[in-house]
C-alpha cells in the first residue's frame, strides 16, 4: 500500500514536469497494449514502471539541482544507514538470535530438499532476493569510500553474503570485492598490483571466450539428448524454470516478441506450461504449487515487455551514462564504475533473480548515483 501511494505521487510529479511526461506516455502506451494480451495484471504494470519512475525522478532532482545538495546528502546518508537494518537482522537470523519466520512469506524462509529444510536469512523482507539486492548495493556503496574503510567493509559484506542461502549473492559480493581491488581503487593498494590492467582484461576475455565455448557445447548436447536447453536441476532448479518459459517463448507471436506476453503474466505462463516432464514437483504431486516467476533479470523484462521493453531499460541506463561520463575525474574511471554497477550485478544476482522487478533495486540505484556524484564533486577524495 505504501509503495502504491508513492507510485501515485510519482505520477503526479511526472505530470507536473513537461520534460518528464514522456515516460507517462510510454506507460500509457504499454497500458493500452496490455488489452491485446490474454494475460496481464495491473499490479504487474505498476511493478514494472515503479522503478523507472523512481530512477527518473531521483535523477531529475540531482541533475537539475531541484533541492540543495545538503538536503540530498542527508537523505542519501539516511538511506544508506537504513539499508543496514535488514542486513543486521539477517545476521542475527543466521546465528539463530532472531526468528527466520515472522510476518513475511512463509515459503521463502526455507529451502526444501525432501524432508530437509534449510533456513535462509531474509532480513524480515518479503523475499530473500530483496536482501541480495541490498547487500549487493551496500558493496557498491563502498566504491565511494576511502580505501582503508572500503576494503574491510567489502570483506565484511562477503562474509555476510556467505550467511545467506543465495549462492549468486556470494559470487556477486566476492566479484565486487575483486573488481574494486583491481579496477576501482586509486589508493595504496593500486601500487601493489602484480599484473597490469590490460593483461587482466586480456585474460578475463580469454577465460570468458573459453567458458562460453564450453557452455555452448554443453547446452547443445543437453538439447540434443533432452530437447531442452538447460539441465532441470541447474542452479537449484532454475534450469527447469527457464525451460518452461522457453517453451512459451517458442509459441510467441511477432507481437509477443515485440511487447511481451503481458505485464505480470509470468506466473500464468508457468502454471500453463509446467508439466510433470518439465517440473519435478508435478511429477511427485499433480496438485503441487506452480507459482514461480522467471528467476532471471533479462528474461523477466522480455516476458513482461518484449524486445521494446529491453530497449527501454537499455535507454534508461544509457541516459545515466550520458550524465555520469561528464563527471570528475574522467570518463575512463566513470566507465569502470558504470560497469561495476550495471553489469556485474546483472551477471551475478541477475542470473537467478528478476532484479529489475524489485523496487529496492531502482531506489538503491538512484541513491547510489547520488553518492557517486557527491564523491566526484569532492576534490579531496578523487584525483583530478
């Protein structure tokens, strides 16, 4: 209800600014398009546009200086400190000092393997995926702290990520730590690198090419023997979920490819296309729950809004780049930070979590951009 009220306030703010009405026209056009789909939900439409609305308004306030810097700095700091609350609760849950199950969704509090139930800390959020996004952004906030603090904080966040059940989050936090050490930091640790950045990039590209070749060959063999692209138990069942959505994509019309299956229709797709052959729970119990989303950031956007929707998300991120590339100290350093913020989370937690559907992702992104701007404005922390 609170997010719904915020959404209405954002619509009012966008309507009041003639230069921002374009996103309302986009949302209005998508609303009309929904009536051409058999499956769509108003809540799905709101969930989809909540984040872009919030990001656009936050950027507008920052770039056009609609509030004093001191005011923005106060709220950015307040937001940063509030992010620690669910993290602290999750740590207490890990050590059994706080109950895992309280008011949030019961089914997300434990991972079930037969009769074995493994608790996964959630910070009292609705879903542990939101905790993953929060910890990821807490790590990204450290990119703009002094090196002696950033390194220890990043290591602490790696340990906290280890306390959750989300393996992708552990990889994300660890990768962000290594990325900071190698590419981002500009202080003492930068003097002790054993290998140049060019060589690191070369080896990284080489490893990616090798892994891509191996993966393509592996998935090709899986498809040859099973008729599906992914092994069902891949990434704790994500492979089966993706196979089910791919079956729906095979039936897409040209219109679906352009504009998706309908806002919020992912659960309907899963219910319609999951079978005993593709979803192991149905093989054990024909009446088992079939209420699962896409479990992938890019797939969720494509299912909801098609190729045009993917282009829309790309445009938003391109819009951010057009702003930050002009900031101090130079475009090269900002490009490095941009990659860490927009690409690393996508290829880690974005693989298994539809992060763009999470309101906290966009709000955290907006306040992180605030921190980025304040950091580059401070000549005492950035070399010029």
